[in-house]
C-alpha cells in the first residue's frame, strides 16, 4: 500500500463531543480506513458493505483474504439488515450481551459482500460497548467491518501507540481513545449449525452463554494446532498464526514449582550465552525468577488482569528485542481458555508439558 498521511486524533473516551468524530465518520462513508478503540482491542474500520473499502483492510494489514471480518453495528436490530434466517437464540444473546464483547455468526444477506465475509455465506456481527466505537458507527451511517488494527499475525493492539507502530502511513486516521479495557478480542459464537458453537473464546464464557440459550459447544480446534492449508475459517483467528512476538515464545505447563524451575534453567542457559530472554510471570510468581526480563501479566486471583495484560506484554518484549520468551500456562476454566487460545497461537503451539 502506498504511504499516506495518517491523522492521529486523541479523544477522551469518558467525555467527548460527538462532533469530534465527524471527520472520522466521513472518512468511513467515503471508503477510507479509520482505526478506533473498542472495549476488546483497537479495530481497523471500513465500510462493510463496500467490497472495495473492505479490501483496503486486507491490504493495510497484510491479512489473508479468506480470513473473515467482523461487522460492527450500532443498534441490536441492525442484525435484521445483515442476516437472514435468524434464530431466536441470536435475539436472546443480543438482549443479554449487546453492547459487549460477543460476536454472533449468522447466514448473510446478499447485501454483505463476499469480500467482507472471506468468501463465506455467513456474516459475523458485533455491537461494541465502547462509546467512541458506537458513536462513530452511528455517525457514519454505515456498518463497519473491523478486525484488530495491527499488522496481520502480530499481537493485537490494546493502545493507540500499538496501532501507530503497525499502521501509520497505511490508514487515513487513528483515533486514540485510551487503553482497551478487556484486552482480548470478542467471543465468537456460530448459530448457523445444528448446535450453537464457540469458534473463539473470550470474556463471554461458555457458561455465560449456556445460561441464556442452553447447550453451547466449543469448536475442538480452539486449543488445537493450526489447521490445514485448505481449511476455510468461519471466524477470525481460526486458521492462521496470530499474536506472534518477534522472539521465540514457549509455554511451560505443569506443577507451578516444576514450571518455575524449568523456566529458570533454560533462561540461565540463554542469558549466559548472551541472549535477551523475557519471562511472562504472574503476581504470585514474579519473585521466583532471578534472571531474564520478567514481566507480570496479572494475578491468577483475577483472570481479567491476565487477559488485559497479554497483548501489551508481548509487544513490550518486541520493544526490548527479546529473542526468547518463556511463559507459564493457564487453566482452561473461565477466561483461562481464552488466554491459552491466544498464547498458543502466539507460540505457534510450542508448549512443553512437564510431568
């Protein structure tokens, strides 16, 4: 993509005049690209119903064209304009979780181009909770396709500076609305099959969904190695390596003391040979690592802190030019599954299971 001027616009997410977003709304209406904050991560937005505009997203990110985009809406009932054969479960979920970090996959109407859906007959839809995001969509008068606003494959951006680092010169505007509060992308649930199925875990958990609509299954590929080349992903993040730091990331799973001892062993070897080593620790274990660059991701007593800190830490290690990164693993309960899903993809599924 040809280098362009990117305007950076800082907006107070808690107190802003909607007129501050008019320029960004007009860019979107005219087919341009605007990066903006959501409660999950920053998104890179374009007109979802214009194939040419949606194509600019793929070009700016270097994103594979078969990786579908999520369409962001401003009102719950907008799903009726984008989807057909909508099951009652979709309305139930929207009533409880929208606005919020839940993406619902439905059968698409003809107005949604295949350039937005990655060639699929389904469309992924979300109503974000972030006030800037909702106001921007409302003002633009369009539906906004918006994957994470980063170079494809890199850690998702939770701050405007991450977006600037990756996409400055490739998009028309970046709205700086502060740090994303949740730090993990939305949960994605597919309602087009025989049973509702989670395709990407997030802050809305399986149990939370089941409490509203009954039985919900989890796609077995969520914590599995990457798919075959011919696999067609129904949701973002299912096929390709994502969130990867520049250094080699390895996850260690097992008893806490065993994991700490093994990480310390391999860290000492690498440091003694002159390598820069990063360690992803928790509040509970941070003092157990005498060497390496130790970064605290959060506390195991509050999984939300770990979710919020993951992508930020991966980008910090890039800044520090860490050649090797070692991380403790996390359980698959509640948010742990979403955290491990992202960590495994970032590590290219390189996990050492210790007995």
